[in-house]
C-alpha cells in the first residue's frame, strides 16, 4: 500500500528523532568527558597557582628580612658613597 | 537531472509554520499564484505544533483549500528539526530542490525560476537566498516595508524587474539566510541536515552553509528574486520560548569556534562594496522602470514632504544646489543620482526617457530658478509653485 505524505513525514520525523537522540547522547558523553578533563586541568592549575603564591610569599619575606639586616644597610651606604664619588 | 536553461526541476516549497496566523494566510495566497515556468512545484506546510488553540485547524483548512499538503508535528520539534523534516522529505520523495520558507513572507510569482536558476547553472551552489526588504545584511532597505504587500501585485512587479536587471546573477555570500533559502537535494545528500544544537536560534543556516563550503560548495544571493519578509515570524516566536539572547550568544560562540573565518568573510564582503553595488542597481531599476511606466514628479524641495505618498515616483532636488544629487523614491525605495552638467531636468529626462508629469517647486534657489527656466523653454506647463514662505525654519 502506498504511503501517504503524512505517514512518510511521521516515519521520517521518528527516524530523525532517533538519530538526533543518539547524537545528543554521544555529544553529552563527549562534552562531559571534556568538561571533566577541563575541570581536572583547572584544579591542577589552581593548585599550582596556590603553591607558587606560597613560594612567592616565602621568597618575599626572605628578601625583606635580608633588606632589613645591618650588613645590607651598610652595603647600601657604601654603594651610595661610591656613586657620589664617581668611582 | 538536466542542466542549463533546458532543465526542468521538481521543487518542494516547504512553508514552516508556528502560529503567526496573520502572516500565514497572505503567505499561502502568494504561494497559490506562483508560476514555476518550466519547473514543477509542490507546497508542503510543516506546522510545528502551533500552540494557539484552533490555529492548526485553521491553517490546515486554508492549506487544503489551496490544494497544498499539510503536516502538523505531534509535538514541537523546533526550527532546525522542522527544516530537517522538509529536507529529508525532499530527498526521499525525489525532488531536485527544496525551498525553505518562513511563514512571515510573501513570495513573487517568479520565485521558483529565479531562486532555482543559480542551482541549475552551477552544481557547486549549495544554497540560494532570496533578495528581500529584510534579509539580514543583504537586505534591500525600504522605508515602509509593510506597504509593499498592501499594493496588489507589487511584490510580483518588483521581482520581475529585478529578474530583468539581474537575470541569472548570483553573488557569493558567506552564508544563506533562512527566511527563504533554496537547496538542491544533491547537496543535502552530501552535506546532511541542520544541526539541532542550533535549536531556538538562527545560526543553523550559517553552520549548514559553512559545512557545505568546506566540501567545495558555495552559497549565493539571488538578487533576481524579491521576497517580502516581515521579519517577526517563526524564529522570533519559537526563539522566545527560551532565553533568546543567551541562546543567540551561545550559538554565535559555536559558530565562532567552528568557523573562525566566517566573520572576516562577512566583513570582507560588506567592505568590498559588492552588496552596495547590487542595492544601487536594484533601486535604480525599480525607480526608473516605475517612472517609465507610471510617470513621475520632479520636486524642488529641502524637505521630504508627503513622505507617505509612496505610489508616486518622485525625484527630489535641493533648491540651492547645495546637494548636487537627485534623490528618487518609489514605494519606500530610494536612490540618488548625480546631477549632470546639463541640469536637473535634462538629467532626469535622460534617465527616464520622458518629461515629468509635474514639477513642484517648494522653495527658492539656484536649482529652482534653473528648473523653472528649463521648464519654460521646454514648454512644460505642469509646474506647481508653492512658496508662501521658506520651507525650513533655519
């Protein structure tokens, strides 16, 4: 029996809906995998950033401590005198 | 499938409907008087489960009265899936091409021949988009577009004149525009259907066309075909079902990611002057042909008086000659022409090939004096002077 246009469109619509559903599922899985991967990278990057911040704070504290020492202050004065005398 | 001017294609016109009853009736009426010429066409209405009570029943009734096919989806599919249904049906039912048409349009009698011609002439064209008052960046602007469909036969006349001007001309564009786009089924078989990720949006055609370009096809604008497009129809209605702006931005981001060259292609085309050149030719053709057929009026005025007087073909010039150009208008279309050395009257007469029906002089100035003198010399007695005081306050 010849298929009517309505029957043909029903069939095409259903067939395409199944394809779209399969594609949507595959896309969700793919996007989820990439999202998980991106989140992992983000966590790693944040952790590394935090680590570097702590390291930076530590170095900064050490530098300040050094600049406040008597030896550093004396060396700075000698350097200023040298510059003033043009040596 | 034949090729060239001998070809006779079987074309499916798929009208995508989602409510918008005020547009559907006039659109169906325009489809009913299409003259496909050597081609054959069938119209299929795809009602995407219009939600307004009774809307689908009325649509079905109007459709079947005109002998068109009607199909209502059991549930709302969204724009890309509804378009896909049309494309898949066209492929399976053995059509040579499908025209995807929004319901907020009114088509000319020569729709099929003008839109299909570029597809027949070049098998590497994957889509043709109609020229319109509202066709994204490719529009032929009009001051009062809704008036175009209030004048019986005007859309047909415009499209005939543009067909005479442009014949089979096809201008390559980075993407078709979905309100009225024709695609050969052979390209659909190669490229596939619209990506449903662009649901509730309007970037699906960009994606489809760009996908086709990556396979060696190109998309073209057919300036020989003029379709009226209200531009507030199906996409806006279905788009408004979600968070429209956020969705549009997301779709744009997908396009930018997939086709980084798309924006630059668009900017290159727009800055090349190609589209402006087509617009200029189109407006010139419309105004000159209307003036030849209906007669015209020459006005010397600083102000655009009686701007709603669309039916008359008007050539307007600044009385002082401060702006050495003639601005011509007809049915909301506008085009400027440079004034030649032999004066305003001679310039217009050379363009149109006959004298004006009437000259209206609203204010004084060099051009006004020259025109009066020329009219006197040529014994044109239809000169109306209206200068009780200055036109402009300052």
